[in-house]
C-alpha cells in the first residue's frame, strides 16, 4: 500500500516541479517594457518614452493623492515629472496600456485597439454589491478620439451617417452585448462586426 502511494505522489511532484520551472521561464521571457506615451501617434507606433523593463527598474507614480495633475517616472535612478495633460498615456510593468483623458485623475485601461478603441475603468465596489469592483466600459473612434461610455446610443450617434450604423443596429440589442468577447477571433464582438465593413 505504501509503495502505491509513493507511485502516485512521485509523478505528481515531478509534474509540479516542471510546472514551477515553466512558470519561472515564462516570467523571465515575458518582461514587458514600461514607460510613457507622449502622443497618440507614439501609442499607435508602440514608441515608449523612458522605456524600461525589470532590469532598469522603472517606477511609475500617478501621484493621484489629492488629485495631482503630475505623473512621475523613475528611470535608471532619475525622476522625470510630467504634467498629465501633456502626455497621452503610459504602459505599466505588467504590459497594460492606459490613456489619460480630460480629468487626468482616472486612467482608462486600453483593452483593445480595433475599429474602435475599447477602454475600462475599475472603481471600488460598495456594500450593496459585496465590495466587488465596478467595471465601466468606454470607447473612442481611433486612439486620439473623444472617449464615450460604451453604449448602443453612443455608438449609434458616433456612426449615425455611416454603414456601421445598420450593422450595429442589426447585431446588438443591449449595452451588455457590446462587451461580449469573441474567443475564436480574440477580439471584442463589436470590433469584429465593425472590421467586416
């Protein structure tokens, strides 16, 4: 009986060790750059200013305490401060891109850059929803377009004189339909529909 347990435990230990090694290798191989985008064109061309990875130890501080309008990036030991209204956005150490827009106090996380750019903002939850974060979705036409709440009404207003209006009307019935993800094509369904036009 003891040898049977040993035969079961030994392969499990071996597989868990392989999994741990693969995770470490993936972490080392996937060392995304962080930095700031000065303009929308920089974002479109993937050109980061003060780019760095884990080895350069970039540190980004949004200075959100008391609504500060500045952002500080520590790059190779030197601090660089920027007015939030003078840059487009930034990429964090996890490789997520964010756009700063109008109030500059809330960064818009860029989820997808397709026919429309889709963003999200997470806000702290409250007692009524069990303190789960509240997620709101937004969109813009192009990387430098005005940002609007992602809703059927707003999309239809944006595309009212274009062929996309009829496709939106035919394919989406609720605001919730707009945030559905197409796992096969690896994109939001709304961008998949708009890409066909």
